[in-house]
C-alpha cells in the first residue's frame, strides 16, 4: 500500500480509537471500526488482528460488541469459511442506535435514582431535627435542579431520535442561539 494511503488509514483508525475512548467505549472498538470503514473490501478477524495489532481474543470480543451496536455486520465471502466483516457507513444510524440503547437508558436511570432520593427525603422529613431538615431541603433543591437538567436531556434525546436523518449544515447554521448575537 502507498505510504500516503497507509498514513491516512492509520490516522483515521487512531482518531476513531480516541473518539470511542472519549465516549466511554474501548479504543479497540474504534480501531476495528476504523479499519473496516477504511477498507473497500470486507476483512477477516485475522486481517483485523494484523491491522490493529491486538490479540485475537481482544479483536473477537470487541468485534462482538461493535456488531451488537450495529457498527459492523458479518458478510459472506465466496469460497472462504472465515468470518468477514464490513463497516456500517451510515454514522447517523450508528449514533441513533447508541443513543437509543445507552444514553436514553442512562438518563432514565438517573431520573429514577433522583426520584427515589427525593421520595426518601420527603418520607424522612417528619423525623429530622431542624438542622437536618434544613439539609434535606437543600438536598431536595439540588435534586430538583438535577431532575430538570435530566428531563431536558431526555427531551433533547427524544427530539434527536425523532429525526430520521442528521440535520444539514444549513439547518444547523439557521438555528437562532439566544445570546449568540447572531
């Protein structure tokens, strides 16, 4: 492979590894996705192992994970019994899958925990001394603020998921952001 092509491919693979790490996923997942995304042909586990320089066990385990997220799919290669994979090129589809199965769940869990905490504080209210009552009221105020934030996050996620396609640059540019002076 040409040196420039190799450098670009490796840069994308490294960058996607850093991006997946930033979002709380294994960097190997990003490396594998990047290797497949930058390959015009499906790749076998052996080829992926060589490209990302990770153990067969790590490659196999991480491939299963990114297959569950819908980032890659198994494909059949005529005349070969090995497993081959191809990358999902529609990043919007990947993002919405991750949001639906991870972020939506985490926001819902946060709201449940906050509601449970507020309920416990309200139940304990009658048996608290004056100082603890003041602290409980402070806690309730903080919890109410957190609930408002997570409810906003939940609404934003639902609005984002309602779109069947990503917004265009023109749509993004036309958004009036209060206080931006635009």
